[in-house]
C-alpha cells in the first residue's frame, strides 16, 4: 500500500513565512482601499464653498471642479456640488450644520434653479464621459465643454451646451439666438436633450451656407 510521505517541519516553517508575508501584503492593500474622509462644503445661496486646504486644491487640480477664490476657498456650482457629493468626495451642510441628503439637496437646488435636474443630468452625463464641464453664463449658455484631455487655459472650450427636456419647445427666435451665441464665441452649439428617465441625447447644430 502506498503511503503519503510525512511533511517536514522545515516546509511548515517556510509556509508560515509565506503566509505571514501574504497577510502583511493584504493588510497594506486594505489600508490603501480605505477612503479619505470627504471634504466639508457649506451651502451658500446659489453655490457651495469648501474651505481652503490641500485636499480642496487637489479636487480642483485633478478634476477642474469649481473656481478657486482669492482666499483659496473652492467655490462649486450647484451641479458640481451635487456631482461631487454623489461621488462621495464631499458632504454638504447647511447654515445649521445639518448634512444634506441627495434628495434634500435636489429639492433645495430646484427651488433656486427650476431647470436644475435637467441641467444636472447633462452635467453628470458629460462628466461621466470624461469631459470637463464649466459654466458658461458669460456666454449666455448653460455650460461650456472641453475636449477630452484639455483643461481650461490650455485651449478654448469646444462646445457650448443648452440642456433641455425632450418635451420642451423653442421658438425660431430662441433657436436662432442660441446659434448666434455659439457663432460669436467660435464654439459649436450642442443641445443636450433629457428624457423622463434622465437619459441624454446630444444634437450638434452647425451653420451651413447654401
């Protein structure tokens, strides 16, 4: 009858050493996975403010979110604030130091911007596709969008975007006005059409000479 050979003690020691290294490696990996505490942002009228810190600077540098003010605070638009909150990067508190939930923030923002959810749907979709999205109020549009890999200051935005609900209508005068804005700023005009499920379809409009 064939008998299995007895394991040597030296082999056990070797296995124990290997197991010990494996445990240490797994512990190190677990530590890396621990998420950093989200930054605190204070809701202030039509924006959210993050106190000056290295982490706030990192949020700006890495994703070009918001605007850095002179006092180094990070100012976020309502769309940027909700997007970062949904990603777990920040928490948003009100004047009574009460934390906003996602639903409560949407209700608050919608009272300020009736078209907030439509705009946020387009903002979130473009960000998820890897584009940098900034406000474009000075152009008379909702957002300006940069090509992938391009940061503001490196080149001009490629598009200006107007988010609209699929059931909304535009007069020819309104449509022509949007075209004039895009043409005068040397940017492409894009309409972000949002359906009832929050899905977005994009339509790019161009001038064509007959």
